[in-house]
């Protein structure tokens, strides 16, 4: 469990490095039958920033934790990028898509932790 927490912290740190906004960590550990233990959700202002955040997460986790994602989807358009680490799934959105899908509220019983923006 400690390793998973460290992975979440590294993902949040990497997101902040590229000025991600509205970072939310969803703790799914107490919910039965979920596909992962944590979701990390954030947004960038433009597709270019979404791509930069996604690349920073991938590179930072690989460098600091020697871990690579199982898959990355959405980099071609960089409007919604999903990064799957198995125990943690990251979603990086442009604001319009994040608002439209509102995935952080799909699991009403999960604990949500909002990370303050770094300006």
C-alpha cells in the first residue's frame, strides 16, 4: 500500500510541475470491485498542456519510481489522456471535457481529496 501512495504522490507532483489545475485524488480502496485503487484527475488549459502534463507524469514516474504505465491513451489529440498504472489510473483533461464527463463524481462513496493549485 505504501508503494501505491508513493505512486500517487509522484503523479501529483509531476502534474504540479506542469501547472495542472484542479487535481483530485479519488481513493477507491474501500469500495468493492473497483478497477484500481486510486484515480488521479486533473486538467490542463490546452491540448498542448494536457500532453505536457501527461509526458511529465510518465517520465517522472519512470525516473523516480522505475515504473512504466500499462497503457497511455489519447495522446494523439491530447484532449483526454488516460494513463494506466494498474493500481492508479490518471485522467488528464482539457477543461470542457472534464466538466462534461465529471468522472470524479461517478463514485459517490469514494473519498475525494482536492489538491490545491500551484500558481
